[in-house]
């Protein structure tokens, strides 16, 4: 009986983690809809809401989502990619977009306070992340298996690791420089989408990507999601050239919608899994 209860609790925990990855972004969706109706406008990008009345929900949604992505444990390559996605989500949330422009409008004293708060946030996340990686090595929860399965997973894993190294170097440089934190927010947003793409690709069910078929018999769904994500990125410059001011906003929500659908598919496929 006790064993059955433990299995049921583990299954329910995984169910709620997956559901929360669908529900949490709805907080920001509702806030943006209300904001748009009241003000009769939408911002030119999702990140621009960091500087508006939806700021608290924007930060809360991304930090919570980042934590859930790290907590969620999937297949080896997926797990590594989602850990990275959760890491990047923290900096999308905590390092404001257009920070240089914001700082230029503040008095020197307020500039120093904002720079200090961003520096503290960066250092805090890096320290906690380092502790998490150390704990992973101590408990054998490291990405070595994901990187060593095949030449394809090695390539994807090492590309992800190389990009992570460059991003951390950028973080440290900007934290020490302490002026505009240029490219931190944008880089984190791009790498977040990139890591989510790898996580989805790991479900294609092919041996070079994953040692076991995790596609649930629907690999075409994952191919379609990945294809649409790529098309969304291609559409961004096209919309800009066409003069659509909300191009980035449209592309960002398109990508979020696709990833939400991925989690919906996963939630259905694994709903009765014991975990």
C-alpha cells in the first residue's frame, strides 16, 4: 500500500509540474490582455512589459517558469536543454530590456541603485546555479550521458555548453563593467528559445537523438513544432521589413504558444506515467 501511495504522489507531482508550465504563462497573458484593453495598445515586444505595469507578473512568470524547467526531469538531452532554458529564463526576467535607455533617464543615485540590483541578481543566480551544478556532480545528475550518447547529441550538447560558456563570460563582463548590461537580455532570450528547441528535438524518437523512443508515437507533431519555431524566427525580419512595429511581440508569443503546445502534448502523453 505504501509503495502504491508513493507512486501515486510521484505521478501527481509530475502532473502538476507539467500543468504549471502551461498555467504560469497565463498570468502574463491575462495581464497583457487587460493592459491592452485599458490602454488601447500593445508594446513592441514582450520584454517591454518589464518596464510597464505588468512588470511584477513578467518577472514572476519567468522566474517561476525557469525554476520549473530546472526541476522537471526528462530524458538526458531534454533534461540538459531544459536546465539551460531555465537558467536563461532567469536572466530574461532579472536583467531589464533596454536597460541602457532606462539608465539614461535616471538621476546618478537612482542609476547606481538599479545597477547594484542587477549586479546582485546576476551574482545570486550564478552562485545558486554553481551550487546546483556541484550538487549534480555529487549525485551523478550531470549531462555527461546526454553528451555521450551519439555524435548528434555530442554536437548539440557541446554547442549548448559552448554557448553557455560565452553567455556566462558576457554576464561576468557586464556585471563588472556595470554600465548598460548590453546584449544580456537579448542573448538570454535567444538562448532560451534555442534550448527549448533542443528539448523538443530530443523527442523525435530517433536513436541518434535519444536512446529510447519518447515521441509517444507522434514524432510528426514535434517536427511540426520545430518547423514552426524556425519559421517564426524567419518571419521576424520579414515583419520588420514590412513595417510591423509589433513584429518581435508577435514572434515571441508565437514561440511561447508553440512551446506551450509542446507541454500540452507531453502532459497528455505522460498523464498516467508513474514517473
